């Protein structure tokens, strides 16, 4: 990764935070989260399994020896949370998971064959759905299958994480997960308030969650994260403040506080949420600022958007050192890794390409029965895509961009190539979101909360006259 001589900016201290509710309300619009660029809505069925094979072949030809990142999607949940927008299968029938694992292992074997000779893994993430829907035995067999086909870096070097629903595990299960090879976990909490939990159909006792955190520390997990959501039904500034008190007291290593995006036109479970129970946009902005304020006071670095980490956490260190990266799992310390994703709807990022698997179990199984990788769509990035991806990555992760570094990495003169974008950036500069000179784009403390708006300037696929309703709001 190219870095300049300028010191990478650390997260601003509390006193430097600039919070202007009127500006945030005015700038709050629909827009991508930029876990990829181009975003997934630009993927096409023209990119198929053959195109993916070609992308992997090109990595072999280039002699790529960067360690891999693996993602496994476990789509099953025992109950439905009304806020959820994940690709999931809600079922009490555990036999469905047994069948799914048969096919998932088949896909893993096929992927491993493609990456033979460059199959060292330094990062593994299980997402869902609810990965702990799987039994101990199923998880052990799946991990053994992965270790049979891929070479994993030692525990002290690799980052092996799993998303955990505290309602589905016991302290004993947490100890077992550690023995199975996981060294990081994130716990879905969302909110501790009973009224909010009832409104979203996720009843989760505080003491059960704290018991799992204690078990993870006892078991030797390197990092424990908590996921929260602001903007949920029945939530208020007072109630989320009480949840923050409890989370801060639990002292997790990482905290993610996601903005609830109410899109019942896309996600059927959300239709069970009454719009009248939702906080107003102004109340949501107040909630966001309270979260940032409280967590910085408690000693967390604001990594960006909705992520926080202790100052000695790998994410915070990577940001200070200019090594932070962003992908489909959020912020990451593994910038140079190809991401190989297995499972229904999973998205891979290999070389200059993205690819997504079939989104339904039926289609996923059918493709594997035909001895084909279950790739439904994707995109091959052109030079302009790669250039803009680099810019968006730097801004999302480091809140500043050296124009000279872009000109060194790509055969362009920044001021000429991005003349139209610079006009838009000047407008954002007038609003106090960034500073712009001949050498740097630097996002201000005020602009950090609107980083998605700033990145949208460089998105050539966006039509400002027709922003897709599938996007969430930027604040």
C-alpha cells in the first residue's frame, strides 16, 4: 500500500469533535457504505464462474503470495429479529444446516483447488445468519475440513473470528469455540432495553451476555466485540445511554454501533415494526453523537463511521500506521489479502474482481450439483474503478488522501482527471467537511461523520437524480 510522508491522522479527541445537527440533517441522504467499490448493485450476471476462474488464474500468473482471507456464510437463525437485513433462513429444523454443510464443504474444496500454492490463510470470519446455529460437532468438522484444504497461520498471527448470538451459546460452548481455533468474537447485543428488545423480537438478558463475555476472556479470546444499533423502535436518548453504561462497564475491545435502516420495502421482517415507534431523524442524530461522545470519553478510538476500538486494539494501531482496510466485513487489518467467500450469497474479492454466490439455497445447491462454483454475478474492475477504489479506501480508513500518491500509483494528473469532482469537493469544503490544497484532501472532524457523502463524490456510478432506495442514509 502506498503511504506518504505525512503522519496518518489519529482519531480526534473528544474536545475536537464538531457536531452540527443542522448540517448533519441537511447532508443526511441515501448512499452506499462502500464495503466495496464498485458497490454490489453494479455486479452483473455476465461475470460468471468462468470469469472468476480467470481472475484466480491471473493471481497465479502474477505470482501473488499474499495470505488469504476466508469468509464463510452460515445463513440459519432460530428466530427472526425484525430489524434484520441479512441473507438468512429462519428455521428450527436443524437438518437444514446438515444439508447446507455438505454443500459448503464441497465449495470449500473447489475453492482450495483453485488457490493451490497460494492458500495460506491469515484471516477467517464466520458470519450469518447465526454461525453458532451449528452444533459443536458440526463446527469441529467444518473447521477440520478447512484445515485440510488450507494452511492457517499460527494462532498468534492469524485473525480468526466468529459472530455469536449470546442467546445460542453457553460459557462451555465459548471455551469450545476457542479450542476449535477461533481467537476473536463479536456479540450481537443491539440494545439492552427490554422495551426495545420486545419491539424487535430479540429478548436477550443482560446477564447472559455478560456471562459470555467473561467466558471469552477466560477462554483466552484475543478480542471481544459488541454490536449495537441506534434508531430502533422504542429507543430513546435515555435508553441508549443506559445501554452504553452497561457496554462500557463490560469493556469490550471493539464496539460497532450501526444505524438502523428502516427499509420494509426490501426486508419483510421490518414490516412488523411500526413506523410510529421509530425515533425521529433528529433524535437519531442525537443518539449518534451521544454514542461517539461516551465511547471516546471511555477511551475508545473512533475508527470511522460506526466502529470503535480500544487504543491498543489492532484496528486502532493499523489506522495509526496507515494499514487499515475496509471490506465486506467492515474495517480490517489485512489490506493485501484476497477475500475468498464461501456459502450462499457470500461475496469474494479476488484481484481486480468481485463475485457473489447464488442468493437462495436452491440455486446454490443446484450449481454445486453441476460441479460448478455457485457464482451468480460479479464485476471485473477497470483501471478507473481501481483508481476510485483506492481513493475511497484511503478516505474511509484514514480521512485524508495524498494526491501525489495517487499520481504515483496511476498515470493521471489528479487535478485534470478529477476536475468535476474537485468542484464538488470545494462545495463540501465550504461546508467545513474537508480542506483541499494542491497536495492533500483532509477530512475535518466535522466531515468524519459524513465520510460517506465525501466518498460519493468519487463514485462514477451514482446518479444524483436517482439514488436507489436500497441504500441506507449516510447518518
